[in-house]
């Protein structure tokens, strides 16, 4: 989510108040992005520093594990959120193993904590997206309006995830799936609170905005050699704009899982 999508549920506000809201929004977003920021700082630091005892990839895994433990102990994440993040870690790691095997990208550096050419820290990059969603959801009191039923949401999310695998052997259905997203979520809105005021935006717009900023983050990550695409083996190049569509669909999966799990939990509460 981003402030450009803010829409008041009531009257418009004056500039001074809007500026205060912008500051509040930025603060909440920064607090929700603690885990991703730590990963980026770790990527930059481990590339520049000479590290003893362990390889760079192994140190990144240690940092991610320590950060995850600290966030739980400090109360920045709840146990339920940790469960959701763990699911994303496993989903992301499975995708990484397949994509590296197919040559979509690579992790050229050595490391002890690598499986099938994939360093285990890579799963935390997906988990950090889930961490952001969970924390922003809680801090901004996110509510969904017009959310489609699970009988539509679950098959759609599963189809999007499977397409990341099957398009290597069959046709790429991403644009058809994107069209289905527009149809299924055409009446869905996300509402959220900044200070005492609530705002809303079409949920499809929130998918696109988050996907775009993850693409920006991906460029930062590849610049610091978190992983390499084939065209980056000799020198760093901007990640293809086509990757935005991939991240958009992956964000949709993340959003659907978080939203569905939260709805299931709410139904179980007395």
C-alpha cells in the first residue's frame, strides 16, 4: 500500500492535516518493513565486509534467523504471524529450488547452508514480504470489503502458484490469470486506518503497488548480489520490467493466504 492510494471515507482534509497523515503513514510503513530493511542492510554489509568463519550466504542465514527470533521475543511479531511467515518461507524455498534448477537465476557464491544450489536464507526474502503484510495488517487495522469467497480465492491462488512451475513446460497463463484476478476482485476494497481516519483503495490497486515496490527491491537485491539473473553474470543490469507481473502475481498469492488465514481465524473466535 502507498499513500497515493489513500482515499478518505468522508470529507477531504486540508494540507497540514494531510501532511501529518503522511508522516503517520510513513512511520507505520517503516515499522512494518523492519524485516525487509534488515535483509537489505545485511546484503549490503556482507558484500562490503570481509567475514570470518562462514561464507556470506551462511552469515545471511544467521542474521535472518537472529532477526526472526528477536522480532518474536520483542513482540514485533506474534506467534500466529510467525506461523504464516513460516508457510511463506517454505513456499518461497520450493519455488527457489525449482527456478534455480531450471536456470531462471542462480546463487553463484559458495556456502554450507545451500540445498540444490539455493542458500537457505533465500526463503526469508519471501518471508519478509509476509512479515510486511502481517504487520501492516495489524498496525493499520486492515479490513476487507467485498472479499470473494474461498471457493474462488483458493483455486485462483493455487493456479497462480502452479503457473510459476508449469510455464516452463506449457504455455504461460499469467495474463489469463491476471484477467481472472480483475474479474474475481472487481468489487473488493481494502480499508485501513492512519491515525484516527480510515481510507480505502481497490484491492487490485494495492496488489499492483506492492508488486511494483517489490520489483524495485529486487533491483536493489540483485545489485548487492543476493542472486543473479543470467543477463547479470558479467555486470549488473536493471531487472526486466516483465518481472513486475511475476511479483504482482506472487503478491496476490501472499495477500490471499494472509487474508484467508485471518478470516478463518476470525470465524473460530467465540
